[in-house]
C-alpha cells in the first residue's frame, strides 16, 4: 500500500558497508515520517553492521540483495518496489542532516515539479557553485553542475547522489535507461531529467535539500581501466547527443566528444583510447535512437 505523505529513500550500494551504515543511520534520523529506506545491495557479501541495522528496523529498512550489477537497474528496482509515491535517491557514501527528506518532499509538491535536484557539499575541493545549478548545454552535450549553491529554482538536471522524483513520473518517462549502465553509468540521471522535462515536468533545484557526498575511494560502479572508461564515456555521451539534441547540435557536440577522447589519450599516453572513443561513440549514437531499457522487476519477481 502507498501513502501520499510517505517517502521512500532508495540507496543502491556495492562494496561500501562502512559508508552505508553511516548513511542509513542519518536516514533513520530524518524528521519526516513515514519513511522507508530501500537498500539495493549488489555487494558480494552482506556487511554485519548493515545487517544489524536492517534487523533492528524492519518497518523502516527494506534490504534487497540482488545478483546483478548496474546502477540504473538498481534504481529501477528501487522505485518499482517502493512503498511510497515520493522517491528520494542517494548514494551509499553520503552523510545528511535530519531535514533532507522533508526538503525534497516540499519541493516535489510545488506545481508541475516532477524531479528535484538537491544541494551537494564535498569534504574536499572548492565549492561547486553556479548561478543556475544543473544547466545542460545542448551544443556540446555538456551537463554543468554547480550543486553546492544554496538557491532554489528551475534546473535542467540533477546529480545522481541526491535527487528525488514522483514514482508516477518515473513510470511515465520509462524509468532509468539501463543502456547507460555501462562503465560508471555516466549521465543516467541527466537522461532521466531531460526526458522528464520533455514530458512537461519541471526539474527543480533546492539547495536546502542538502547532503555531503564523501566520494568514497573504493567500491561502487567504478571503472579501473582507462580504455573502458573512455569507451563508456563516449557511448553514454553520444546517447545524449542523439536523444536530447537537434540535428544541428550534433556536429558541434561530436567534435567536443572527440576532443575529450583526444585529451584522455594524450594525458594518459594511451593512443588506443581514441579507438575506444570512436567505437563507443558510434554504439552510443545508435543506442540513443532506441527507447529507454528498463527492467520490469515485478515481472522478474513473478518468474
């Protein structure tokens, strides 16, 4: 059963038990209730601290152990199995204050809003602040972040570690495209937000729906091999060019993608990365013409 005042927080995780336990502790302390914390665990082994938390909060924590790997697919399982209509997505390596969920829900309830991008701090490096956070430049297929801002207002996209959406909107636009699950799943939330915007929904930035992204050095959907990273980057960026740009944007965006491949090849002295950029880009451009790939997990569960 769903509750219009409740919120489900979906937390995909892979090999980050210590980070996840701290994340869950912060989510359990949220002021807003009712709340469901739905963990989609792709780890090889279950962390004891996480298991204890789940066992001691059976009404709040739903722990799903899965046999697949892939961030978009994990998020699709999360929203499809959610108990509530409002869905917040966070990474497993975050810390947050007790007002995170209530701020997301406040913004989701604004007229026409389908997706909310939250504010993001990081423990190191300069603050990523822009006057208009979450801008997408179609001429180069480049998402600009700026999510450290404290402002509120309409945006083009959200960052994957802190955003929310209505389940009905996710279902209407086709969920997260699992074709973008290659490599580090770059641009999957960008693609979702742009599809939601095209469907007529507002993407709204709320800097007060805030958390700290710790950027864990291990675990998660990382790509260790440079050539694999370049291939995945080119594949997913080419999908954005095909799916979310006009025909006249494509030449400029393709040149920008080629420049990215060249910069990787020169910096890391891996000339074959240019081949990976070209092959990944061609595959991604073809994939961008297809509808989003979203596993129906209810049908999978019934098998």
